[in-house]
C-alpha cells in the first residue's frame, strides 16, 4: 500500500536567513470509520502536521510526499528539528513549477498507477494541487474503483489546535454512481466499467443494468413479474433506492444524486403500474419510452405489437370472437402446446387476420392439435370479412407499421435519422387516431 500526502508550509516560517520551525502541535482525531478500517487508536494524535503523523502512524507503509521545492525543504527542516528519526522514511516528489497544471496532472496520475492500493491525504498544499489530484482520482476510480482506499482530510474543529481526519472516499464513489445514474436516465445503459466498492451502490447499479438489458431486449415480463421468489427488477430497484436514501452512512452524503434517484424511482413506479394494464396499453407505454430514449427500431417494433394487441383485446370483447380468444388464453395458461399457444402467436394471428381477411391462412403441422387455434382464426376472419371496409383505417395502419419497420431495419437503409424519427412520430399519432378515436374493432366501447 502507498500513502500519498501533499506538503504545505504548516509549522514552518520562511525567513531570509533560515527556516523558523515552530514547536506548536495540534490534536488529530481519526473518524470512527477510519479507526475501524485502519486499526487506529481512538485517542487523539498530537503532531505538527499530517506528514509526521502519517510517517509515525504507518511505519511499514510507503509514503510519498508531493510538494513544491519550497514546501519539501520546509518540511524537511521541520522533521530535522522536531522528529529527526522520520526524516528519511519517505519518498519526495517535487513539483518544480506549481503552475504547470498539465505536468502536475500527469505526475499525479502516474502516482495513482504506482500501486494497487492507495491512500491519499489532501489536507495540505496549494489549493489547486489537491484539486487536480481529485480530478485524477475520479478518472482512476472509473478505471479501477478498488485502488483508492481512502481520501484523508483534516477537518478543522478548532483553528490550529484540533482536527478530525475524515474520509472523503464516499464522494469519489458518488462521482461514479452519479455518472452511472445519468447514463441510465438518458438511455437505460450503464457502462460495464462503472463499478463501486460500496455494496449498496453496486447492488443498485447491477439492478439498473439488468433493467436496461431487459428493456433493450423487449423483455418486459422480468421487469414486471416476480422470478423464482425474487421481486420484479423494477421493484428491486425501488427497494435499493429506499435503502440508499435511508441508510445511516449514506443518507447525509447523497444529496448530489438525489434528483437522479427520485427520477428513477418515479419511473419504476410507472413501469410497475403497467403490470395491471391490458397488453395493448402496456406495449404502447413501452413504445413511447423507447422512442423518447432514441431507440427508434425498438419503439416501432413495440408500436406494431401494441396495434396487434389492440386487435386481440378487441376480439376478446366482441361477442362473435370472445369465446375463441378465451379458449386460446386458456391453452396458453395450461401450456397445452407452447409451440402453438403463446402470446406471440395470438397477437400475430389477430393482426394478420385484420390485414388479410379471407386471404389469411395459417400453415400448421399435420400432427399438431390446432383445433383451438383454427377456431380462433375462423371466428376472427368471419368478423373481419363481415366488416371489411369499416376496418380499412386499421388495416392501412398495420401495413404502414410493417413497411416502416422493415425499411428501418434494413441494413442498407439510406434514410436519414430525422426522417425516420418524424415518420415514427406520425405513426404514434395515427395509432391514437385509429385505435382510440375511430376504434374500428370497438375495443374501447
């Protein structure tokens, strides 16, 4: 392990002839978390500044002191006068030009790469040098979140007399978590490189990552339904957010990420509410979500599914087709023949019967018992044939959805993104007009 500390001028006054070393000391008390993590004493440590404290307290640890030539010389004088036995127990890194920010930034980055476990003390030095180190640590923490173990800072309790050494590592963790939450809020993705050493935060990031994977795969059941005794993913995210916001160690430091947490929690509540909605309304909700996030092909696919589900829900209510849909549903629930009786087959048949009417045919294997399916097809086809022209707007809409999706999905499509976005937006408007306002299959009457 390596401890990196920054040198200032505390305890030393620079005169023209010599260094004027003060014998003044202060009390340093470590926070309870650091006492536990580093195996330290609860009693106050009395030292001139952080350099001799660290050298004395961690005698078997590599200590690297970073400073300007002036501060290095000043602290060498202090140790020579007050603690000569510590004068040779550390490495020195000189920042020859304290205002060459680029050189300092590179040198500090190299220091953070020099060991697998680093403790950084930013209690002293010019303000901009520890600030540059914080930026370096944020970058290093994304690449390797376990490397920086603690960030020590001597918080003033009584000027020049008493300090509490606290750990700012929590704020470094917040930088990683904030980046991950912002990414998820924007497009449901979390980079696999974004990690944190905190188990609670990592549990949240893991759940958000799972949510994103299911969303992009259009796998909504995992978001809404329990799995092998585990809560739905959306509910799990809500539970972890509640833990983050009420946890004694976290609740006082999460203010910077609270807007993200509140936004995501509100979104998860909206998602969970879809579990009680009919399939057409559920698909339309997720289609709009994906469109808002910029996933145009996903959005178009789900809009097409919403239109197909509209057909199913309408057939479920129509007297001439309700019984056939009911039997198809029962076959799905009973898993009579999952190859034939599943949600995809039900919605796909309903959509294609509306599109093709009397020309629709389903190719079935000779050995399959498809009686229930055939009766559903017959009942739906009879209704469509009897109301063929009343269903023209719905039929045209279904063909438009299919054509737009096929064109957008084509690998060599030369269509501009804005054109595709505008076309899909117009399809959302048409869905509202056809399915909700005209309602040719009387789904909402």
